[in-house]
């Protein structure tokens, strides 16, 4: 049903197009409604052709078609006729309203055209009457036209002569009424005529009188111009009149600028009075810079410094006003006055439309050049004062005041840029802002460096406290873990707390500095949209010159603790070396990446120019950490070595008594080693050890090591024995693993302790080789080495290293013993256990 409804729907667009197409085909029309340009068909059987003949067509069908075909042809033709009739009827129905409207329109047009024809006839009659009347008047006045023209010319000439004779009186009247513009205009109208007829006495007198009056008028205008008390409109009129009176434009420009300069220089003098005398600024700056540098060098050298404030902010010089008030005064007085001068000058000499002869003198170009020179000269002096005042801002406590002042300074200079296109003043002002921001970054870097050195001074004072705490327990050991506050205030009491406090304070200070520097790039700051502050300032100024430079300073100053040991009367505390090594290692693992990522995100750093890679900084920090840890091992090893060396050198080993106890120095060595182990364990992980044997603490030492057991007893000691044992000892060393005493250590406790013990035992060995021993001296060394073996093997990564070195010590002692009679192992064990 739906399909049938769609098929018979008269409103269907496709049906309408089909109907129109069939009608056009029937009438032979194209798409534009015109008859198609087709050759006419001459076939009488073409039912659509103009030469169609029904009889011929029917005869042809009867001849060629069967009865069924004729019936089909008839049905088809009937359908086509009905379809065309239906389509025609549909078109008529659809366009009925249009036909009615067109009929009404045609009828109305007929009525309108008839009325218009009547009006045109009336107009034509009126025009004919007017033409006839005009011709009549022209004929009547033809005789008087020539006489009227002649009288009119005489009247004009008389009026001009009357104007010339009355001109001096008119000019005097204008002068009395101060109607200067009217006087100049009147004189300019008559000047050419008077000049042309100046050879006549009457005209010559008039010309002289006019010149005298105009000279007086020009004098009054010059005086009015010099006074400058008139309004801008009156001043503009004064300049224009002087130019019309042939006053030199260049001289007028110079006079105007000279008068303006005197007023602007008064403003500059007021600003200069608020700045301290210029010569003292560099001296004070140098003094403050030297005082800022001295603590750093002293701290690096390892000597204590003054306890300065943590902000490291140098006080600003005592000026009458702060930087914001100074800039405000400069903008409100000097810059505003300069803008008014520029505006007035441009209105007078540049923007004012020149007419007549003045237009050909190129006054605007000349005046514009003088204005640029004038503005550049005064702006240079103003910028010099601003830079001097900015240099006095040494304090880095509050950066917002300086940024607001620079923003106001830069914002007000944009008015000069709008008034004076092409001027270098705005760019010079931007350069001052850039230099101020760069100098500020340098000051913040210096403050960070001072803060870091002061923090290290506080750490040194905390480490130098008399009470030593290690995880809540006191450990009395030279160079051990030092803690406790340096004064009555609360302070970290252990190395982890000191490290955490130092790292957190440095990081917080960096964040605070970044927040202060970020004010230069805030969205509400006008100069922050400059290319420099969007690119170079963020990447080179903040990231490289501030953050990266400070990180490098931390690494370099930390390395200097290794190089300056022993200078100026004292060495760096070992605990400080250990703490700094851990600090640099933490920087390498996480802190550097965090700081640089924070900087890049906060300042939207675009790495268009080369910047220091994070990996390079991490490598430098790791190198510093490695150097500090190596130096810590060396220092701690030397402290223990010093005790061992003195204990060997100050004893008479030939005439000593029979050993009954472990020497006190060996107990001190074990105590110090234990203290160092606890100290290192607070900051570094345990590390990896090789598997220990079950009897490590019970190991025995022969007199000539394991390869020389046959020479243990004195009865077998012969002159040839030492030669044999030396040979066997050397052969044994060839096949033993080489021990590198001063090799780099790894970042773990076991490696650090191994390095310290290697240095200590190697020193012990070398000291033994320089002495001669008796029987009891050898036995005392046996007891000492066994005692060391009982405890030291726990601290090293490979117990065989301790065994080998102690073997070497006992063997070397036996070599240098006059009566090598070793003590029984059971006796040694009893003495060591009792000790």
C-alpha cells in the first residue's frame, strides 16, 4: 500500500520532473524552455514530427503489424494520451494561482502606463513654456549685459584697493585684539600685490607700514613661544603663525626642545638626588663581594666560618626610597613629561598639516630627526640612573618589589614606543630589564652558594659537638660518628638526620629561589612575553646559569674537601666526607633529575640552544661522590694506621717481656673499626660478602705462612733456613692474588670497610718490616694478629684478604726475629679470649 501511495502522490518531486520532461519532449523544448535545435524530421510516420500523416502511419501499421500488435499499439497510445492529458491538467492546477496573479499584474501595469503617459505630456508642455519664457528674458537683457560686467570688474578692483589702503589700520587693530591669526592671514593676502606694485609710492608706503606692524607681531609671537605658559592649542597656533611669517623652522624646533630639556633635566636631577654617590657604589660592591666570597673559600679549606643567616641576603643600601617608589617617581615625572613633550612637538612640527610654501620645506622630516636625537639623549641619562639604582638592589629576600618596578618601568616605556615609532628607547629599556634579570640570577646563585657553605659550617659544628651519638648509643672513637647540636637549639643528632636536614634545606632553598625568579616570567608581567624571557632566560639564565651552575658548585666544592685536607691547621672531619659523598650520590640518583624536571616544568624550558644534559651532571655528581668516599677511606685508614705505626715504632721489640695480654692499641683499632662500621652503615647499604668459612675467627697463623710449616721451630732454624723460607715466600706471593690497597671503593659499607682495613694492615705490615724483633716480640705480634683476626674478618668482603695480610705480618716479623720461637696456638687463644 505504501508503494502504491508513493506512486500516485502528486507532490512527489520525481513525478513532477518526469511530467515536465514528457511535456518538453512533446513540445520539442530543451532544458531552458527553448525549442531544441534539431533537424526537422521529414518522415510522415514520425508521430512527434511536424510532417506526421495519420493515414500513412495507419497504413504502415496495418501492413507491418499483426492484429495483436495493433491492439497493443492502440493500448499504448491511449495510455500516453491519457497520461499527457492528466499531466497537462496537473500543471494547470498547480500554476492556477500564478496565472491569476500574472493576469492581475498585467491589468495593473496597463493602468499605470496610461497615467504615466498623461504626466509625461504635461511635463513636455511645461518645458516648452519655460524655454519660450527664457528666450524672451535673454532678448530683453542682451543690451545691458556688457555694461553690467564692466561695472562688476570696477567694483571688485575698488574693493581690493580699499582693502590695501585699510590694511595697516586693520593689522594694528588685530594686534591690539591679539587676533594674530587674522592679521597674518590678511597680510599674506596682500603681500604679493604690494610686492608687485612696490615701485609706486602709495603702495610702497603701505608695504613699509605693514612690514613694521608684522615685525612687531612676530616679536610678540616669539615671546609667547619662549614663555611656554600657553595651552597646547595656543602654542600650536603660535608656531604655525611664526612659520607663515618665514621664521626658520629649525630654530623654532631648537628653541622648543631647549625649553623642554630644562624642565626634564630638573626631573632627572631629582631622581639622581635619591641615589647614593656613584663613585662609592663600586667600592662598596667590591667590598660586599669580597666578604661574600671569603666565607666560601674558608669553608672549602676546612676551617670554621662565621655563623651567618641562612638567607644569605645582603642588606640593600640605605636609600631614601625603595626601588618601586624610585621607578614610580621616574615614570610619573620624567617619562610622563617626556611623553607630553613628544606629543606637543609632534602636533606642532610633524603631524600639523602644512599648506602652501611650508609644505615644500620638508619640515616634518627635519623635526622628526631632531626629536629622535633629543629623546635618545635624555633617555640615555634616565636609563643610567635607573641602572645605578637597580645595582643597589643587592638583597635577594623579596624579589617581587624589583619585578614590579621593572614591569612598571617597561610598561611606561611602551607609551614612548607608540608616540615615537622607530625609537631605540623601548629596546634599550628592555635591555635594562634583561640585564637586571640576569644580574638577579647571579645574585641568587651567589646566595645559594653562600647558603650551601653556611649549611656545611653548621654541619661541621654539629659534628664537632662533644657528645657522640650513634643510633642512640654513645661511641667513643676518634673520627667516629659525630652528632648532637652545636648549640642549645634543636639540631640533628645523627648522620642520617644531618644528611636529611642538609638535603631538605638545600632543596627548599632551590625551590624558594626558583619561585622568586619565576616572577620574571609571570603572565601579568608585560616584559614576560618578550622572546628573551620565553626562551633564553629560561634555558640559559635559570636552568644553566642558576640551577646547573649551583649543582656544579656543590660537586666542585665537595671535591675540594678532598684536595684541601690539612690546609690552614686542620683537616676535614671524616664524617663530613662521608655525609657529602652520600649527598652527591643522592644527587646523582634522584635529586638532579628532580630539580631539572621541576625547573623545566616551572619555566616551560624549550631546549633550542645547547644545554647541559642530565646525564652529564649525574656523572659529575657520581664522580664527586666517588672521590669523597675514596678520600674518606683514605683518611680513616690513615687514622688507624697512625695508631698502629706509633705502636710499632715506640716499642723495644727485642727486649720486650713475654706477652700476657693483647696490646691496648689493638683493642682501640677494633673499637674504631667497629665505630666506623656503624657510621658507614647509617648512610650506605650493607653490600655483598663472599661466603665465610665456619672457623674464620679460629684461624691460626704460622711463623712463615702456610707454605713454610717445616721451619716453625727454633731447633730447625739454621742459617740456610731464611734463604729457603724467603724463596718459598716469594714463590707463594707469585701465585697469590694481588691486593690493590688504594683502589676505588664501591658505594656500600662492606667495600668501604674493606678499603680501610687494607690500608691499616698494609701500614702495619710496612712498619713491621722496618723493625727487628726478639722472641717475645714475635709472640706479641702473634697475639695481636690473632686478636685482629677474631674481629676484623666480619667487616670485609673477603676474609681471605685479612688472612693473607695478617699472614704477611707474622711472616715478616719472623723474618726479622733474632730468635724465632713462636707461641703455642692454645696459649694465644687463651690470651685473646681473656683480652
